């Protein structure tokens, strides 16, 4: 499966953005999808994940209540709605896919990755 993340940009603190992860491949609906982010000088960290059906979701504590992950399998797309953005949310955001869903995944748990989209939150 091939993934392409989009929707990043520059936003003021308190604002919102919606990221999209578009996938190719007819079996995309079989894959769990996760969002990760990497800020300059920091390791890539888990943000949110969703099961193949969308019934199960997981979030990092730092984004709970502000970010929402969802998917539309008919469109082969997973979304990350980001509200109440903070400067510390600034990072390159990546989507990733794998057949298994993990509640606290590391980047090593995912085999397929998109290219990343930059989110910059100004104070």
C-alpha cells in the first residue's frame, strides 16, 4: 500500500487543520493507520491510530481531546482533525499503515509510510 499525506500548513495557536492520508491499493480497508509526528531535533512520536473499520482509536495523551482520527474506506483516506493547536504541535506529520493495530505503537510497528506534511503553529 502507498500512502500520501497532505493538508499541512501554517496556522495560529488555537486554530485548526485537517490532515489527509490518501492510500492506493484495494486492500487499504484491511489496514490499521497511524499518525506520527517529528519535530526538529526530536524523535518521531505517536499521535493517533485507527483500526481498519474505524471502530477503535487510540491517541497520545498530548493530543487527547484536541485531535480526532477518522477514516473513509470508500475513499481510501484517513483524516486527522486537529483543533486547539499549540506551538508544540509544530512538526512534520506522517501517516503509516500496517495490518495490526497497536495501542501504543512505535514507528517500528508500521511497515508502510507516507512522505510527511509540515504543520507549523505560530504563537
